[in-house]
């Protein structure tokens, strides 16, 4: 049995006339009659009661009509699902993002726009370090990554979504705050203990902060390590040292700390949108396009 047999049967059942049904289907009447007879033989049931004057559904035909319509409706639904999936309108999009990404206003806007445009797509969002984003993209367990800059393998491609200043964060009673309302240079922090991510954490900021310090003529003395930004800033508020983070973290408004923009050249941090070069997911492409970037 083929789908065309069901369509032929439904056309005759609705018209109750072989000639009109054939015309509606765009075929001649003899092949239509032959196909209906073949269908009846395959089913072992008479679907129509035929006389010289009229065609009527048999009881078997009436029951078969209900099921035939359900089958074709399901086929149409399956075809629609396939088309929508191809267009990126259905399915699941897995996005890995670094902890600071939600604090930059453009990224939540992009996520909101995607959800509004593609409500049937499940966005699976997972917070992770920048290095984890790279690893998950490489092994194919993520389609899109939002991360701070790190050296990337050749299989990945990055587009810069935004760039923001780096800020020094210190206790609100720190002596360096006096007269530094317009910002300060990294060199001013040379004698300060630092609170920062562990080197092994995989943060995209680690190498940049070390590089800025060395360019300023010193190696930062990291006396306290923590893997969470809230913990780092909390330890700064407790007087255990200073830190340097992207300016978007000022939105946290944690009591007991103050922020000063770094004035050094290169004292800014980018946020990248990263994909595999061979990524063909329509959903991933749609996400990138809504963010106004096309890798």
C-alpha cells in the first residue's frame, strides 16, 4: 500500500463519484478505478458499494476513511516537522557560555530574540569556563559558544560580539581610590595581592591579566584563588586583595567594593561567539544571525 492509494481512496470517498474524483486528482478515471480495486484486493475488503447510478461507502470503507485521514494527517505533520527543522524552527540548540556573558546586555537580548522568533526550539544553556566551551564545541556536544578570548583550534571560528573595558576592583576604603575617579593604570596595582581564578580554571581572562601586568612591569602576586566571580569579589570586599575583571561585573553592585577603569592600552576584554567551521545547524545559524553576526 502506498500513500497515493490512500489519497485516491479519500478523493473517491469525498466525491462519491469516480469521474469527479479523477478530475480532482488530475488523472483519468480508468487508472483510478484500477487503483481502488487493487487497494480493496490488498485489504481483502470492499470499500465502496457501486451501482450504475451511484457510489457509496461500505461500512468497511467508512471505518477505513477515518484511519486513512489520520495517516495522511500524520504524514503531513511529519513533513512539516522536517521542513521546520531544516529551517531551524524546531529542535534543540545547545549553547555554552562563560559566566560573565549574561552581564553584557546584548547577549540576553540575543537569547530573548531567538526565543521569541523560534519558540519551538529548546535552548539548552549551560554555564562553563571558556576552555570548556572550546572543548564542548570540538567534541560536538555544543553548537554555539559564548566565551572570552582563548587560543582556538583550527576547527573553530569566532566572531567578536562586543568588547568592554577591564576594571580594577578593590575594597571601597582602598587608598588607591583617592584621586583615581577617571581610572588608573595597571602599574598602580604592582604591590597589591591579587584574588583571581586559578591558572587551571580555563578562564579566558587569566592570560590577558597576566599579560597586562607584565606589560606594566610586574608579575601579579595571586595570593587567593577562587573559581567563581562572586567569590572573587567577595574576597576583595573582605580585604584579601584586588582583582581585575570586565566592566560588566559592575552590575552586580556588591557592597564594600569600588571599581576603577584600567587606562592601559589593550585593557579591554572581548566576548566571542564561537562555532565549528563545519557547523551546518540551521538553529545555530539562526542564533548567530539574530545576534547580527554571521560566522
